[in-house]
C-alpha cells in the first residue's frame, strides 16, 4: 500500500511547493506595484504566508525523500519557521484587512483634493 501511495504524496508536495512559490512571488510583485501602505503590508503578509506553506511542503518532501537524522533536524527547523510564517501571515492579513475601508476613504479624499 505505501509503495503505491508514496509517489503521489511526493508529487503532491512538489505541486504544493510550486503553487505556493508562484503565489508568494505574485504577492511580492503586488507589494512592489501598489502604493497604498495598508495594501502593501497586506500583500507582504500574504506573500510571507505563502512562503511559509512552501517551507512546510519542502520540509515534508525532504523528510519523505531522504529519511535520516540530519534531514529530520533541518526539516524540524524549516517546519517551525514555516508554521511561524503561516501564523504571522494569517494574523497580519486579518489585522490589515480591517483598515482597507479607512485607507480607501483616505485615498478618495486625496484624489478629490488633487482635482480641486
């Protein structure tokens, strides 16, 4: 049973790694392209969360491919940092989302003042 499922688990971790890395790069690009401070911080938090998912998937992949004590120790560190990044990204994302409306109002006022 394990021999039949093992390649699919490895493939799944690789797919998760690729998708999360692409999403992390996308969020970093959005971070650099926006000029609104709250949105920038939100995109940065989301990118950090996606990079945390990448680190978790990478650690699991390495544990499955190279089961040794050294791999376990390195991957334990990666898992801790990955979980910390995902946790930070979730909390920071929720924190910054509550200020979207306020930022939109401030930008609308700024645009109105520029036209006047």
